[in-house]
């Protein structure tokens, strides 16, 4: 089944816009979190760290979406970077920025777990 590149580019661009908006919202939230005083237990520190981590994740997702957009424009969107097979449409629906098919993703995660032992 061939991928409709035009609709994929539109979907990826929409996903990118939504991610950018969420990242901007989180950055405003991060700026608005009060700096702790020396007297206070710093509950806000947890919130700042959590929000910062989310902002970093949004940046990574934007980079992945940019790569996906580039591959869509080149005609290689939906092809696994490892094995060269088509990525399942359901997987692309859930993770449009993915570059690996499910089998290769599982293999990568398994290799990572083994290397951490």
C-alpha cells in the first residue's frame, strides 16, 4: 500500500504545529514558576524539573518531525531506516515521526537493555 505523501506532509506539519504550540505553552509555564525562597520547601523545583523535561522531549519530537517531513518530501517516508521495509500504517498513525518498523524498534530496545546489564 503506497503512502499518500501530500496528506502525510500535511499531517506531519499539523503535528509539528501542535508540538510547537505545546512547547511554547510549557516554556511560558516554566518562566512563570516562582523561584524558591530559602525558607520554603521547594515543591516548585519538582514542577520546574518536570516541565523542563517535557520541553526537552518536545524539542526532540520537533527534530524527529522535521526528519519525517524531509523524508516525506524525498519520497522515503514510511520506510524503516534499518531494514528498508515499509513501516506499518497503524504505527505511523500513532507515531508519525517514527523511523523504524516495530520489529526493528523492538530489536533496538532489546540491544539497549542487553548493553545496560
